[in-house]
C-alpha cells in the first residue's frame, strides 16, 4: 500500500511491515502511526530497536527466536529493524518467521530503498509493504489538502500545486510550511495561490526549473531576474551553466523520443509534469536548435572546467547564444 493509505488500514495491525522508500518523512510518520496503533504503555519493555546491519548469519537465528518473546504488561510487543538489507541466504534464516509470525509481535522493517546484492523484500511473502517512495504531484496535493484541513485551513487547487512544486516534492518541508501557514492564517483561513507566492520560499531546485524554462522560452526579463536571485544567494555561475546544459540536452533527447510522458519520465529520471513542459519548450524551440544549443553549452562547460574560460565568461557566452544566437 502507499503511505497515504496506511492510516485507514490500522484498525487491524499486520504482523510484519516493510516500510520502504526514499521519502524519510513518510517513513518516520509510518513508524509513528503503527507505534501509536500498537498502544504500548511500557516502551522500555516492549518497544525494541535494532540496526539491520547487525543481523547476519547466526545472529538472525537468535533474532528469529526473540521475535516470539511475549509482551510484558502490554497487549503487543513492537520490534523495529532499521536499514535491513539481507542477502537471499540471510533472508532464508528469517523467512520461517514470516510464514508463522508471533500474533502479539509487530515487526517493522524500515528501509530507504534498494541495495545492490540484497534480497528484494518487496517481493517476499508475509510482509505488508508501506511504500514511502516520492509521490506524484497529484497524490502529494491530496495529502497536503488533508493536512491543511486537519489544521482548520482550506485551500485552492492551484495553491496546493504551487506548494508541491515550490517545496520540490519534499514532504517534510511541506509539513513545516503547513505549520507556518496555520499560524499565519489562523483557524478557518484559506490558502490561495497568492498566499503561497508571498509566504513560501521557492526551493532552489524549483528556481532552477523556472530559470531553464525561461531560457528555452527566451524570456530574457524573467531569466535575468531569477539568475540574479540565484547568484545573490550563493549559487555559482558554473552550477547555472551545468543546469542550462542539462536542460537543453533533455530538450534535445525529448525531441527524438517517441514515448509517452510517463515512459519518458522513467527513462530520464524526471517527473511526468517536467516531461510535458519540456516537450512544449522543445516544440517551440525546434529539435535541431535544442541539440545545437546543447552542443554549444556543453563545449562551454568543458572549457570552464579545463580553465579555457572563467565560469562567469562561459555563462555569459552561453546566455548570449541562448538569447541572441
């Protein structure tokens, strides 16, 4: 199940949960929700934390036996294992427990994603997956709406979308921004696009996105305004040039791809929304021009790396090629 579905499922606890994914905020919240559902009143006795790297070989056999320990003065015993990436051989030592778990023990395996040469726990029987991967824009907007609602706030759809993008899909930052908006607006307040623009600072990643979009749209005024803001806050010229080079490479690649937005997003490792916007930019610019700019900017980046140009002069030349070439 996705993390956002977990709360509704906790009326009946599963014996083993795999809480897995790169979104640390969701992982921590999943652990808190399951812990609360266990109703443990004596955590010193019945809430055990173990580091996964210690569970290898024979240690797994004794750990498996310990999982059958009954809770003391509580209805349940919670065992949390963090960063557990067993080999297939090591998992074979624990799999009998997954087939016949202790009814009074809740085992949580909390991982941050896949590891090389480790067993794929997501495919193992007996584990209830709580998927804490980065969510889509739509899913995060819905989650954000629910969080704001619980704080007594309402929100416009466009405001939710802006918050997700300004926070670069970072759930932890969105949660902090919700706290701030609750204090700012008060009970019954409404989050509008204007409120988001005035109260929430754009993440650097989002500013870079705006900068590259302004470059491919040849919007000089917007480009210079964003560039000035980035440089004022310590973002160096070479990093800007590298971002522009990467952007025009993406436009060039998309111009020749015959894949859907979702398929292209998986290939390029970006979000479908970015693919859609970049395809629009590539269509306006023309595939040949996008490829030409990529080659020119790549040459400037190499020149800046080997000392042929300073980072500042290379960036200025790149800007001239983008807007006046």
